[in-house]
C-alpha cells in the first residue's frame, strides 16, 4: 500500500477485499435483524413505549439506512464512481450513519433539561416533530448538498472511499467538516451533558446529607454518635462491692453459703474476679465483706478493617452519591448514557482511521478492518440497549400473560364443573320427585285410615255412654 497517497481498493489483495466485504455485510445484516426486533417489540408490547425507547426507535430508523449501505459493500465501487449505486450508497452513509450521534446528543440534552430544569421525560413527546426535523433534516440537507456538488477539477463529491462509496478522496477535507467534526461535536456535547448531570446529582445528594446531619444534631443524637464512635475503645474498670449483713453472732458465714468465684461471673462479658478480702473486724452483730471485681471490657472486639476494605467502602460510599433516587429519571439517564457510550465506542476506530489517513496520507489495512467490523453494528448496540433496559418490563409482561392464561383456564374449569353439577342435579331430581310422590301417596292413605279409625272409636264411645245412661226396664 502506498504511503504518499490515499489507499484505494487496488492496493488490497483479493483476499483482503473479500474479508472487508464479509465484515461489512455480516455487520449490516446483524444490525437490520436487531433493528427489526426493536420494531416488533415496540409494536406488540405497549409497556416498553416510554420516552427513552422511543428515541432509540427513531435512531434505529437511521440504522436501517446505514445497514443497507453497509450491505452494498464494494458493489458500488465495482459499478463505478459515477454509477447510481455508488451515489446511493454515498448518500445513505452521509445521511444515516451520522444521524445516530445526533439522536444521542438530543437524548443528552433532554437529560440535562430533566435534572437542571425539572422537565418531565413525558413532556418531550410533544416535540417529536422537532427532534425528527433536526436529527433527520440536518444530515439530509448535508447529504443532498454533497450529492449535487461537483467541480470541473475534482469532479463530484461522492466517489471512492477505499472500502465503500462515500466522499471521494479528492474531497478529503469535506469528510472532516461535514461528517467527523459534527459527529465528535455531538459525542463531546453528550459527554459534557452527562458530566454536568453527574455533578448536579453529586451536589444535590451532598447538600441533602448536610441538611439531614444539621437538623438531627440534638443532644441524644450527639451522645449516641459519641458512643458509636467510642465503640471500639476498651478499658479496665475496677468495681468494689461492699456487702454488709446483720447477724446476731459475729461469726464468719457458714460454709454452705454461696460465694462468688470467678467461674460464677459472666465470662461472656469479659469480667473476672481479682481478689476477695477476708472478713474485717466490725462491731458485734455485723459482718462486712469486700470484694473487688475487674472488668476488662468486651473480649470479642471487632477486627480492624484492612486498607483494601476501607478503600472499597470509601469507593462505594462515593459512588452512592451519584445514585438518582427517582426511578423514572434513573431509567432515562441509564438508557441515554448507554446510548452515548455505544456511539462513542462505534466511532473510535473509524475516527482513528480517518485521522491517520489525513495526517500520514494512508492507513494500515488493520484500521480498515476495524472500521468495517465496528461501524455497521450501530443497530446491534441499539438493540442491546433497548432490550437490556426493557428486560424487566418484558419479563413482567410475560408473567402477567401467563397468569392471565392460567386464570382463564381456571374460570373455564369452574364453569364446566358448574354446568356438570347442574345437569346431574336435573337428572337426579326426577327420581327424587317420584319417590317423594309415592311417599306422599302413602302418607295420604295413612291419614284416611287414621280418620276412619278415629270415627269408629268415637261411635263406640258414644254408644257406650248411651248404654250406661239408660235405666233397666
């Protein structure tokens, strides 16, 4: 490969060109599949249609155009610099490839508005048309202007760009001013916005901690703090206990009386008996004993943390100052920041390749390989960010769907069981009615017999009473 001029496809071998073509087309196909996964999830799962994911969807639309241009690969160069395919590929690269950083800058500005001016993320939905005009319209105007521009000396702007059709090597400064400079302005602006947001969060949490510490400095809190601070300081305390007992004779205590020895004390508290005095001479009727107890404090003291542990704890405490308490703001900040990092990583190899070729006149083949491998994967990174930040929502939707299906099945089983019981009750009810009818008939006959018997008894009773009342003749 020549050193004094820009590299061209003629400087590569056939195997090197085939490798570049494979990398470009594989990366473009992967990005297209990933982007369509984003579109499908956004269309069929309403829960993921938040503001940050909507920005990613808009950026993914530009990834489709960039991926199509990557799939064209060397075909535009083989068709010729003035061919329609070459111009179409150049236009797609100029417009859609740089649109991703523009959307990243828009998301970073929104994050700045949320934290500094207390704007709500949902309020940005009213201004979608402005975002689309800026992030699509700006690159479109640049790409269309370059498509229509040409001079008699250097020819059209679009032409050969070593590994695909883009801005011709005769217009190398145009690549910097209309492409890389704008991209890095967007990347640097995004990082600056996130740095300002981090500083704002740090200061806000620091002020909150200071306010909390100031309002809670009452005497009880101060004493508790001192006790906690002195928790690890242990000393020796000697306690002298005087016991005076009253007894009639001045005699030493009986041998059966319980006396406290070192083993009787609570060893868990680290307390041990040092010495015990004999009874001293006191007036008759009183006996005195003196016992000294030495307390050495807690025996199981906490181990002193190592330097590594203290460093890790300090780092964690410092990192917690940057934690955002609001879950909506935290989710929006996380998605936007990851999107900015993906744009930064994507454009580093291509920018190094372009700077090296601009300064040295050419770039090594490895730089072109890195550019062809990384630059077409913008759609893949957007898909990764989309599904990583929306994974909990998708899992919750899956669980809710499974629970709804199980509940529907349970309701169907209950309805079926109820219908079966109704049918069984209807078929068994006829037999019960017939049985009840027969029993009722038997009961009716029994009632008639009982009435007949009662009538006969009544007649006999009357005839007997008449017979007894009539005198004999």
